[in-house]
């Protein structure tokens, strides 16, 4: 498969998705979200892929959502749909997922890493939800299940950035890897996972997902879908009117 905003590869039953907008620190565009969804939907039923790694090109994992797309309220329907669908496609993916965080993972980039089954990161990795400062509420689910309720609330409410060492201490990342070795280590972990029989992996992943599914669906609809409609869309429309007014 060929895409414009990601690179998709298969290596010995390990699918590798590389976010590929290095000039924008791999900011997550609508097109990127749709391409990730398309790729995962193709791989979820393929015997050629039994585990997936998500990483970023160059020196960043992802700086978050592409904020320039929020300047056009007319495309908010597609924006909401692509964001909602891609988060669910990652969360519900029936095979193990690993985030290989090779630099900054902010906002939507932090969410992307949190939606994977587990994370490894480089020494240069940074995690944070600075978007709260600009009026965009972060997703606390599933972060709260990874680091605990108190720490998740603090990170979402303050928007502060944490480094790799703190991420390891609070359980956000499983290990820290030398920058140049991050993908090799992720592949090594995926290959270790794939030593188990396929049916066992599929059953285990299904149980892991289904045990939290009802809570996830309830939380996500409030945190994501309602936040888009009640907070982000009105802010975008107000900003657009203000800009038009200043030009008249």
C-alpha cells in the first residue's frame, strides 16, 4: 500500500506504520488519520501482519493534530469523523500494537501513543498535552488506565511536558532506548510477542479490549465527540468570524 502521509511496511509479520510529515514534525492531518485507518483495516484480517509498530519519521513521533485544519469550520464534519474513527481503529485493532516514540509526542501524538498496547521511547522523547492551554481538552482515557487516575488528571489539567525518564517512572513507557535503536528494539519486542501462537494472541488482545470496552465507549463519546461539538467547533467559528471582521 502506498500513502502520502504515512509509510506502511511489513517485515516478518510485523506491520510498521511511520508517520511521514517530517517538515511538520509529523503533525496528524485528516489525511494521515484516514490513511492510518485504511492501513489498520487492511491489516486486521491479514495473516501477513500479527503485530503493528507505529513510529515517526525523522526526529519526532508527532507534535499533535495539524491545527491549521481547525481554521475551516466547514470541514469539521470530516475532521470529527476522521478523528473519531482513527482513534477507535487503533483502540479496537485486534492484534498487539507498539508505539515506538522517537521524539516529541504532544497532544494528539501523545494520544496516539497512549492508544497503543504499550510504548517504548527514545532518550529524547517528550510527552505532554499543551493543547489544554489553548482550549482543547485532552483525552484522559485511556491514559488514566496506564499511569493511574491522579497522574493522568494532573498531566491533562496542567498541560506540562514530561521527559523520557519521568515517563518511565510513572509507567507511561516500558523502556528507554538509544535514539538510533528505537525501531530495531520495537521489532525485537514484536518478534518476541509473535513467538506465541496466533490464536492465543488474538484471544488475549480481544479480552484486553473487551474488558474495558463499555467504559471506553462512554468516556470517548464525551471526551472526544462532545468536546469537538461543544468546545472546538464554536471556538473555530468564533475565530473565523473574528478574522473576517478584522479584514472588513
